[in-house]
C-alpha cells in the first residue's frame, strides 16, 4: 500500500487469516481496554476472561504494526487506519448470555467508552512513527440497520429496536473526539444504503466514505449542503470484488460525474473535496484484483483532478 498509494496509503486488514484478523475481532481484542472478549460459536462475545483467540488477535495486530513501521520508514504524510465503529461493534459483538450488545443500553455505553479510550491510545501510538499523520476511519457497515431497527435478535425471528439518532450520535462523537484529541483525522465509512451523513458530520466526522451507487436522489440536497460547508467525501466507485473484465477509468467515473452534476456542485469541488475509493472493503477480492483496484482508484482520482 505504501508503494501503490503514494498520497494516502492505509494499513490493510486481512480477515482470511482467521479470528482476530476480522473487522470485529481485530477491534474488540485490541481496542477495548477494560473489556474482555472471546470467540464462541464463531462469534465474538464479551466475557469475564480473554481467550486464546484474543492472544492470536493481538499477535497479528502487533505484527501488522511492525510491518507498517518498517514500510513507512522515511515516509511523511497521512496513513489511514480502520477500526470497527461502536454501533457495528454493538450489532456484531454478543453479550455473555447471548444476543447482540445492541440489546443492552448499558453494554452499548461501556463498549463506546472503552473504544474511545482504545482509539485514543492507538492514535497516540501511531503518531510515534516519524512523519506519519493518522487518518482514523470508523467502519460502520451496520449503522443504517441499527438506526432503522433491522439488526436481528439472537433467535433471528425478530429485530432489535432501533437506536434513536441522539444516543447514536453521542456514542460516535465519543470515539471520533478521542481520535481527534489524540491527533488523528476522523472519518467514517459505510457502504450500505441510507448513510446518515448529517448525523455523522455533527458527531465529529470530517468526511464519510460511501458507495456512490447506494446514495439516493433524496440525499442530493443534504450532500450539496455538506460539501459546500467543507465536508469531505470518499467516493466508492471502483468495484471491490473481481469484475468479469477490468473496467476503464471513464467507466468507473461515469456514475460519479452524473451524480455530481445532478447535485449541482462544481468540478473544482469534485477535485478538491473528494477522494476515489473502491465501493467497499477489498476483503472479498483476490490479491490480484486488490492491487488492480487500488491502482485504478489512483488513476481515476488523477483523472478527476486533471479535468
């Protein structure tokens, strides 16, 4: 990534390495001080004592940070790191007795407070790397489902009650503020439909990464207002899994340009207030396509900047 992305490289997550390398386990095992977790029936849960999977997760985490330090030797500039956001954690992490943390308001509060502390410590650690400026991305793929009450209960026969916007914003703000206070640049990623952009901005995010194809026309006015106010967008338009044929730059940029024109924003704003990314994470891509998608994102971004 340091070689392919010379402007904004990132620390990759490689979930196929097993429990502890996945989105939820990586964060729960390493960034929840004061809370212990383990794996039960292939799901991460809160527990009274950390299990062997936590030790493995911490070993992988340490190895990855060592690799970043080595690869970033001599590099100066931003490096993006990803952590699971508090509401996706609450939707995916289970209580000791079973069922998602999301069903327990006190547990949700504990997870958010612990994550804020963990993220603050993480950013402080990253800032020890000479020349590196951390961009801290909260991955929140479950956020719209949490907001509308679409997260299934343990039985799977019903769903957890929706979380109101105010407590949702407060928990996000805790974590985003912690990243900011430690010297990180906070943003949120959600590639699902119905991303609450204004709520995320009000919570302290300086930008949001989204899938352009998932943004409805109903959000156009909101997007326009936020961009005019200086809010940043990471535009997911490059396929995140292997396509039948490699798309050209103009093909992946076509929906971006159409959307931008529909909103009524300028080309200068498109070049200065946005970045180009894959539509979602690359966990489902082959190694070959992950490299190709990264290079394609760079070419597409340069094309936008030149026109």
